[in-house]
């Protein structure tokens, strides 16, 4: 099962720039050990559209605060590339984004449920349902190696309206209308 986290990086960046348009750079938090492909996708998307990015590479939890300090005054928004390191410290990243008043886009829903601004990702419930089908097939004798890799078919945009208000940020109506869920 794939969640297409890398493949949706450019879409997350586009949605973030729709929310925070203009020439100001977007800071990107990423772990070079597990997120270099997503960083390259973001870099390519930004270059093609004439946007600027600020790379905030983090290799351990001790670098998270420094990354936010580096973003302050240089970027108007934040894109967090999903991987083990930032996801493990999601609460801290959400809190620092709020403290620094950086509108932030995440690749996993739990960030937004925990107070983050918005996320765009595959629906995380559907892969679990599909996994049950795979387990059933394996129990019936199909070899796991013979099963195809499945891509998600449903994606969702979740916006935390409460966080937007706290940031004194007006969400464009077009973005609100495309949202699958608004967290009040």
C-alpha cells in the first residue's frame, strides 16, 4: 500500500501558496535521511512556478527549534515533509509554527487534528480497509509477492479553521469549498 506522500508534495505546496500567495519564500522542513525525494519534488515544483523555498534540513530533534529560528523573517509559510523525524515531533512542530505565526501545510491529518493549519493527503482509512482484503487473500493462499502495490484513490484536504483564526488568516473561499473537512 502506498500513501503517495512524495507524489503529493507539489500539490501540498500549490495549496499552501494559494493560501499564502506572493513572492515570500516557503520554508520546508525535511529530514535528508528519509525525505530527500519529497524535497526534490518541492524544489522542482517551486522552480517551475518561480517560487522560492528555504530549506530547513533537520537530522535530529535538537535541530527543530533552530529550523524555526532560521525560518523567522525569511519565510511566510511552512511546508512540513512527512517522515519519521518530524512526524514523531508533530506536537512540537505544530506549537512552534503557531508561536512563529507560520501558516503550515502538513502531509498527514494528525497534525491538523492536533492544531496544525492544513493538510493534504491520502485518506488514511481506505488503505487499512484494503489491507484487510490483502490479508484475506493471503489467508486463502495467494502469495504476498503476487499481490500488486496499490495506490490511494481518495485524497483529502483538511483545514483547521480555529487555527486560521488564531493566525488571523483568511482562508480563500475557493480553498474552503474544496476542503473535505473543516475543523472548528
